[in-house]
C-alpha cells in the first residue's frame, strides 16, 4: 500500500473522531488541534490497528504528534 | 574570564508552570468552601473501622483494611516482639545487610499461603510491580496490559524498555487481537489485575489467561485487592476462576488485607530467585523494618484461616451494594464483585460536596477523580471491612440517604 493510500484510509477513519470538523493537514496535531483526550486516543489507535492489522505501541504513540507523522508511521509499520 | 563569570542567563521557564491547571482546579474546588478531600487527618484510630477524623468520630469506609487485621492482638504482639528483639529498622538492602530472620519467615508464609515455590518481599506493593515488570520485560519484548491498569504497572512499563501495548478494559477480543499481531518469537508479558480498584470489577481471568498461554505469553496478575477473601483460600481471582496454576507471577501487597505495608511477588518459575540480584527496586532500597515483616507474616498465616471473616465481608459488600442501588445511587458494577462498591458521582463538584456531607455525617469514603479513575469519572469509593458489623452497614446506608438527598444526588 502506498503512503497516499494509507493517508486516504486514515482520513476516513479519523472522520468520526474529528468532532469539530477541523481541516486536517500533515501538521494537524492530535493533542492541540483535534483535542484528543487519552480515551479518544485509545479508541482511534485501536481503529487504525484493526484496519491495518498492526500494533502501534505506546512507545511509538509517544513519538507521533501530528497527522503526517501518523501516516508515515503506519505506512512504515505496514512494511510495504 | 571575570566578565563571563558574572554574566547572567535569561531565566528559564518556571518548572512548576506545568502544574497550573491542577492548581487551578484545586483552588476552584476549595473556594466553594468544601473541606479538602485530599488533606484529611486521622487524629486517633479507634479500630479497623473507626477513627477520629478532622475532630469527628467517623466510620471508615474508604480504607483497604478489608480483613480488619490492623488491631489483631496476635499481629500486634508479633510486631512488638520483633521491635524489641530486632530493633526499629534494618538500615540496609535485602541483598546486603537487610535480610533478617523475619524477612525469610514472611516469604515462607507467602509461599505457604499461595502454595508456590518462590516468594520475594519488596518494601511496597508499588515497588513490587515497578521492579518485576521493568526487570522481566526488556528491549524487544512486549507487555500487553489492560488500559485501566494501576499506576504502579504503568510506571513499571515506563521504567523498562519493552514495547507497551494496552487493550480496552476487560476486553478479551481486543487482548487476543494484539497478541496475534506480535512478531513471532518475541517475549510477551501479559499484565492483568484480579480486581480493578476504581470500580471494584473483576477480570475475566479464566478466558484471558487461557488465551495468553495460547500465544506463548507469560502472565502476571496483580491480586492486591483480592488477597485474603476472594478464592477458596483467599489467593485471589485467579484461584476463584481456576487458573492460578497457569499464572506465572502473582503480585500482591501487605497494605490491604494484610494490614501493614510492603509488597511481594510469588511464582513457580525455577529461575525466579535470580530476580533478587537484577531487580533494581528490590536491590536499591532499604528492606522493611523487622516489626513490619513480623506483623505481615502473622497476619498472612491468620488469613489462611479466615473463612468466617471472608463470609461476613461478602455479606457486607452485598448488603451495601443492594442498599445503595435501592436508594437510587449509580454503582460502578451491576453486581457486587469485590469488597469495593464504587458510587458514581455526576461531577467533581457534587462528588466533593457529597464526600463532605458524608464526612459530616461521620463517614469516611474515598473520593477518586481523574486521572486515577477510568472515563473521567468522579467516584465515591466505598471499601468494606470484615469488621464492619451488619448494624454499621445499615448506619452507613442511612448516612448515604441523608447526604445524598441534601446534596441532591438522589431524590
């Protein structure tokens, strides 16, 4: 799967979590722009993990602050 | 030279700035005139269930003194004797000069209590989790844990180098999915709790332990809130659900049913004892005082024969749960699953008001708030004691009724 395809699928997954309808760019942050709390993060991460059949450990989550970083990380974890 | 020595740097950020939000929350709460829920002083302790708190005679319903061992005459005698014969403290690490006869006797009592080959006593329950988890799971290993795990479990994860993979609370399927995705050959430690202390709910250990074993994981179960009264021999939820043989490590504490302070890990793993040399929170701290291990050992041995007390504690838990439900309070679990009955409050303000109203009635409960609680809940946590009389439980219910109506939580 290309990074563009990963991006497209995550964009669809994030929709229900983007309660305020924030315009998402690569620089959009989860904590500040999207105001995700720890519970939302858990649910959102679980959705992505199931969709791509991967694990995003808490150690890896700590390194991911922006939408762009997430897409890159998922693409890499996918190993394709 | 002299010039640069006198140069001043621009001042850095105030290191306390990060605490401003919590300072603000606290000030707002106290400005409403409520007694500070996190600054209570017990001036006198009359029994396992009664104390003078902030000047009032108070029923204690927010301690972890489940089995009421803190004033047991045999326990107190053992502590006094050890204090006289071995002194007030060991002034040393377990691996140097800090292992006394009493520490070995305490570990022997634990081995007998759990019918396991090895026992290791730590200075606190927190350190037991911190030490065992951070030492066992290293770089390249995986720790799979329930998202609602206790702070000591998370801190053990943070201190080690393993990959940390949480799953939704008590969700068997979510746990299995994550186990399935872990790369072949990686070491896995699954960390579960018997009773989760915030809502007092029990884990489906029977299913979870079986699945974990299927994926070749080692399993650690924290039985802090079940020791002494859940399971036929009080060994915990893993005993009650028939999976204790498949659990690799049980973590526990002396600060709840045992009635003093300290922590432990028991295991049948043949290499277990090497942990004494490689586990930093075990090595780099002073061992428990002789009086503490003597009271713990005596208490543990008495808990082996505590069937009647256990039965009464369960009666208390069931009565309180049913009574509060009838009054119209929302409880954390539909059925009583442990000695913890968690009453859900609508928000922190009304939770604090209810807490204060109960204190003025002469009842102490635990006010629990985020981040300690799941789902941002504010809870009034009631933990029962085997020494609460049936009459006391009725008194507690009438206190809840008056306070709940006064604060407007129930009608």
